[in-house]
């Protein structure tokens, strides 16, 4: 039997506001436990929450970026449950009238473009944290501590439709969403600190069946790598279970990265178990055209707009344009490089950034803002490839030299110092071509008999004679002219 995996993601993006969603407490990460939890965050009697408009600004930004509908009057609701890290005994969230409805995320899996529809995105507050590990009580006993600093931190929960069909696709979606919220400046995207968290809903069904299978929700996933592994593990588990005659029960499962497995945490609550009701402490959140226009006015150029411009103005393909807009920093690096080239050779610049530069950055685990080669330097190198001073192969050597400590020097100096200049003297190349033809009558014969390999061997020999410094295209042209 062939199986199909179905995935929908619920992503919590912590909105980067200075203060909490309903109080003036700071949202800064890493403070001493409980130093940033106010009476309002704990809903002590006599307190009233006041909504922080900066959280709505960010939700509007998101809605505009994904082409969603902004609900004019969205409603805060209480989601009731007990847990030690939730002193209010309810989480203030949104239920049937979320602030953002619909929208689309576009992304690439390899070189294929995909679109996933969003169901909704709603504003809510985060809960506190239980500290189970490395926590000792006042008398040295092992205990669990509660840190309420995070309680009341604004979140945007972004819910996708169950439209993804593989772990790789889910990861590509999550990466695209991550880069979008960081690009928009609404979330710092720090996954270690929990600023961007994904829960994956996974089910399986026989290929061809339209009805969805029973899903499990996977929690505790704090990296893209674990997201991929958790989904693959879970899909395999469900398939084996069904093939052995069992049934999947809808439940919440925890991903254990050390064991690379998921295990049952609790059976899944239904929405009505939470006794949602609209929060009497909050008026509906009204977002009118003026507010939307104001947010629109200071939106940065969106990745999709930049992509379109890279394609239409600079002639890049969709894949390159996408690679160059995964972050604002990469886009800026590319734009500065192309500007230094007077808007010529954009394709060449794109190639160098996407392949060579990315490779060293990955190898040394650096961000593009930490690149040891600056756009102006790269532009000079590209100009020398474009005007045929150096071959691509030589350019790699210059690039490596710039990167490894010679970054004071510019491309021209390195080319000069290392004698990497291509032989531009046509006469010198012609002499080498003649020599190779004369020395290899058998291979010349094979070429004339129609064997392409023979021709490549002749080009190779001329290049060897030129110690790699001839322009391969020029050699090819000259050989062809002489032989045909
Ligand atoms: P909740 O998990 O809070 O109960 P929903 O029922 O709206 O919320 O679903 C949450 C997520 O689960 C969504 O991302 C949705 O796409 C996904 N989902 C729903 N049904 C399935 C299914 N059968 N298989 C995989 N994902 C699903
Ligand atoms: Mg859920």
C-alpha cells in the first residue's frame, strides 16, 4: 500500500515588542526568574489588562505580507485550563474571530515553487515556564520552579492548512515563514530562546483517499532539523501501527531529540474542552483603514516584491531570486554587489553569492553580515571574470585568497601577484593550438571521424600547455576553426 503523509503546522512567533501584550512588564529574554512578572501578568484581583497596540501593528504587518484578510473587529477569548505555569488559569487568546484570516506562504522545495494556504493567525499571550531541570529548592531539595517572566509575552500563532505532503516540504514552509517574520521585523526568530516554535500535526492516509487520517500533534521541536526528523519518525510510526492492524489515536506527542522518537504526552483536547468565551476584560480589537494605511506606509520592501524586481530588472531566474531573498541581509549584499557593478553581470553576481560565498559562510558557520569579503571586493572579482581577465577557475583561487587573510588586497592585486591573468595574446594561444594539433594526429583523426571526446582531449591539452591560463572558449573556437 502506498501512503501519503499530511502535515499542518501551528507556529508561534514571539512578537518583538518591548513590553508584554497586556502589561508594561519587559519582554527581554534571560532576566532573573520572576523579575518581569507583574500583577497584571498574573491576573491578580483588582487588575485590568490594557492591550499593547504594538502587537497589533506586527500582526497587521504580517497580514499585509501574506495577503491575508484583517478582521476589523477581532475578539480576545479566554482559553481555560489549569497548569502551574499559567497562574490566571486561562490564556488570553483569540478563538472564532482571529485578527488575521487566510493568506498564503510561497516557498521553494529544491527548485520547485510551492504555496501553502494559511487558515488564520491570532494574537495571544505566552504562558510562564516550569523549570524541571537543574533546579534546586531553598533547602537543596530537587523541585520544580516556576518562572513567570514569559507570561504575557505577545505571540502570533500562525496556523497552516493541512497542505504539506512531506517532512521536507514542511521544513521548507517553516523556513520561509521564519525568514518572512524576521524580514518583517516582527519576530527575532531565535529558536533556541523559543521565539519561533513549530508544532507539527501529522497524519497518514492511503494514497488516493480524500478523507484525512487521524492526526497527532508533535510538540517540543526547537530546530528545523528536528522538525524534519520528528515528522518522518511520526509518519513511519503511524504507518507501521496501521499496517499492524492498529488505529492512530488523536493525541499530543512530545519529540525527544536524544532518542529521535515521539512519545505520547496527553490525549488531545477538543476546542470545547477549553470552555472558550470572549474575554470580558477586553473590548474587541478594532483595526480600521487608517491603522492599516499607517502600517503599510512603513513596511519594508517585501521578499516577493524584491524577487519580482530581481527577475524583471536584473533578469534573474525564479530560483536565484528566491535564494537571494531568504534574508534581508543577503538581499542587501547582492544589491550592493550589483550596484558596484553598475547593474551589470547580475547573474554572475547571483551565482557567486549563492554558491561560492554561501559555501564558505556555511563552512565557517558565519552569517552574511560577517562575510570576510565585502560586496565591493566581490564586484571587482566579478568584473575581472566578465572582462575575461581571469577564468572561473582562477577566480575561485582569487576568491579563496581574499577570504583567507588577503582581504586587504583587491582582486587586481591578487591576480597580479599570483600571475593568474589569462593569456590574452591570440598569437601565443594560436601557437599552442598548432603545436597540439601537430603532436596528436591520431586524436585529430578521431575528431574528424565524429568523436566529440577527442575534441575535449585536444582542448584539455592546450589548456595544460597554457597552464590553465588560456580562455577555454577562445581555445575551443580556435581549435574548431583550424580543424573544421
Ligand atoms: P488545534 O490543534 O488547536 O485543535 P486545529 O484543529 O484547527 O487546531 O488544527 C491545527 C492544525 O492541524 C492545523 O495546522 C491543521 O492544518 C492541522 N490539521 C488538522 N487536521 C489534520 C490532519 N488530519 N492531518 C494533519 N494535519 C491536520
Ligand atoms: Mg493545536
